[in-house]
C-alpha cells in the first residue's frame, strides 16, 4: 500500500499586513487535505477530503507523520513554513513533493495554479487568496464556510493537476503572449512501496 496527502492552507493575514516576508508570521486559519490510499499499481483505493481549524491541528499532524508522499503547490516555500509554528515535529523533513518546484525545474520559471488549472483541466480556481483573509476576518458562520470551501476547492484542483501530470506526463499553460503551451513533467512516485503508511480514517 502507498499513501498520499494533497494539501493546501489559508492564512489569517496577508504579507502587506506584517513586517516580514516569513510565511510563519501570517498565521494559519484552515488546512484542507485529501488523504488517500493507493494499491501496488498506484490506483486509488480510498480517499477522503478533510479540513482542520487551529484547535484540530494536532490531529492533522498525526496524519501527516505516516504518509509516503505529501503534495502541494508552492508548499515548500509557503505552506510548510507557514505551518512551522504549529507543528510538533519538523514538518519540512517529511516526504514533500512541490508541484511548483517541478514546474520551475522544467520551464525555468513559475506558473500560477490558476493558469495551469485553466489550461490543463479547463477550469480555474473558485476564488482568490485575498478573499480567504477577508472571510477569516469576518468570522461569521457563512464566511468561515466560504473559507473552508475555497481551501478544499484548491486542494481538489491541486490533486487533479497532480494526477493529470502523473498520467499524461505533461501540463499545459498560457504564456505571456496568450499562446497555449504544453511542457513535459515528471511526477513519478518513488519505486519502493515498502514504507506503506498506516492511518486510521478508513
């Protein structure tokens, strides 16, 4: 068996509201993740979409600790450091795969998740990141529901981009001249599946 988590988070503040460029100073409002188990052929057996608010972060980190691969978008440069103040262990030392890093390695420059999703999947993000902070500041039942839905939607888009890259070995984007482009990617999983994870949600 093989296990993966695809995750995303939203923050309580924007960089313009703090005096540093350290994501750890932004505060995390919500983390959403898609936790799945795969068979020996890397076909998904079971999966579950979950969201965690700050009081539930300890439970969330217990899930990450036994995962074979953790997937995010710009996660190593933003999400992972943003979670550092909350983590009971060195979260950065786990087995992370950052889609943005893979894209940059292949193209030599970064692309937004929205660009990749619209071009590759035919659908974009459901909202913008700045609104996530607005929803948190409002903190009404309605705004917090919107916040969670937005974060979960980004997780599902990230998962679909990841799966598309795995299956088709390429992604698509629109360049600065508004021209559709395609480029090769290698999202290959490690060959060994001996470190099968154990988690108790299924």
